[in-house]
C-alpha cells in the first residue's frame, strides 16, 4: 500500500483542471475549508514579533504544550501538563517519533486493514515491520483482541489504533478500547493511538483509549494535531503525549534533526487551541450533513453498498456489485476511480490504497454545494450505465 496513489489522483485532477475541466475532488485527506480567519489574522498580527524569529526549545512552545495537555485532560479525565507533550511537524512526525522511541530494528507493530497506508510508512521509517490485522466490514472495521492475537508474534512491540479510522470512519466503543488495552498490557505492548480525527465523531462522544483504560497510561502514547480539526494540514503542527521516557527520546530526536517546529506555526496552533471551537463545531455539522446525504445517495445506486461511518470525513462503500455488473468495463476499483475522474470529473480514491480492492474512499469534507454537484455527477454517470 502507498499513499503516493492518493497524491497521483490529486495530481491528475489538477492536470484536468488546468486543461479546463471542472473537477470536484473528493479524494483529498484534508478539509477544503481555509484555515479559520481568527488563526490567520493572529499570525499576521504577530509575525513581526522578534521572539518568533529565532531558535526555540526542541519540545515546543510551553504555551502550546500546555494547551495540548488541557485537551488531553479533557479527553481522558487524567491530569496532564506541558511536560507530558512533545510538539511535532504534524501527526505523521509524531507517529514516527513515538515508534522510534519504543522499537528496535525488526520489531513488529500491529496495524488494522483497511487502514491508512501512512501507518505502514512510519513503521518502516522507524526500522519496524508492520503486521496487518484484518478488520472487515462484517465487524464494522473494528479489530478485537482475538484478531490482534492472531497477528502477534514474539517480535511484536506495539499496536497503532486509529479512531475514527481512515478510510473507514470506524470508532471503537469504550468497552472495546478497554478490552484491547487490557490485552496489550498482558502482552507488554505499547498502545499508540492516532486521534487526529477525534473532533469528527457524529453519533456519540469520542472516547479516548485512556478514558476507557486509565491504568494503561504508562504503556500508551497519544498522537494528535491541528491539521484536520482546524483545516491546518499545511501548517504542520502535531504532538505526542506519553510517559517521560518516550518524551525524552522524542525531544532528543527533534533536537538532533529538525531543531524544533517553526515558532510561527506553533503560534498559529496556539491560537487554534485557545480561540474557541466555533469553527470546529461548524465543520463538524457541515461534514455530518454531507455524510448523511452522500451515504443515502450512494446506497441508491445499484451495485453500491455504503456503510454509515461513525466518524472521520470519508465514506468507504463497497463497489463489488458494480464491478461484477460491468466486469467488461472495469476490473478493479482503480479502473472505476480512473473512469469517474475522466468521465464524471469526480476524484475519489480506489480501495487498493487501503488494502480493500473492492471499495472506494470518497471524502465529504467539502462545501454543501460541491457535495451536491458531486453526487449529481455520480448519479448521472453510474445511473446511465444501469
């Protein structure tokens, strides 16, 4: 699996736009919203502050770390302080630092599939080996301790748990998180939680693993950032939180490589976390409405079976029936995705990228107008065939 395929789709969509096509991209792993104005206005106002023009501490700005710690305390019900947080160049960097802190070369990490290929990439970058755990649609794309046990070997050192998941939108309930944490503790494994989509849970409150299993704190590393919730993917600010031994290794790695995350982007993240949640709530409500409309529209198409995601901002429908009906036209989800881009000018991601060759990932973090137009194009293109 490779996330380069996602970039390739986005690049092809950009080329079509340059040729004059009105392409709607539902392929991007980011909101189509601009960064909220209270953040950009603050950055414009403080950009001249000389304090932001020089070196800073490797761990990150104390104010930002304290704000992230406050969010962690809110999510877990446990006490956190700035010393428990390391600021990173986005959540992917945080994942890499976490894995580098706990793995020796050749150690294994359990990751669920279908899942984000970036998890495999950071495991390999840290010298580890990914062990995939199948979590199929029949189980709601959720892994159980039995699933994890079948994949575990004596070299397994950690597991990565994403909730909501990308591309599935699956959200682990509290009881399931507690069971997984207890299983991991029995086998002396690290639990690394990727919570980057936690603000986008639609039908129940988000539950952090440490809220369900506070006794796992010394074996849990939590990953988050501002990219998805605050439409700040390009600003590259994330963080990891965990035991002191992990934080010390992560901070040392930052100091020896990038020195620190740019202070101006850290200041932008401070404003994101301190400036209220109105924009996050507005995005949440917009995406939930889009989710419901897209889910209903896709299930009205013959050969498409779209489960309702509990969170995130993608649907992940099966197109197995559609491929079977039109086997002479398409042999894979990749063929179908390419056809939709060229014919309907709607960009989606084939499921092969995520380990599910009979599915598509279709994003809904777009405007209501773009969502309505994309649905109309999909209906016309696929409806014409049937």
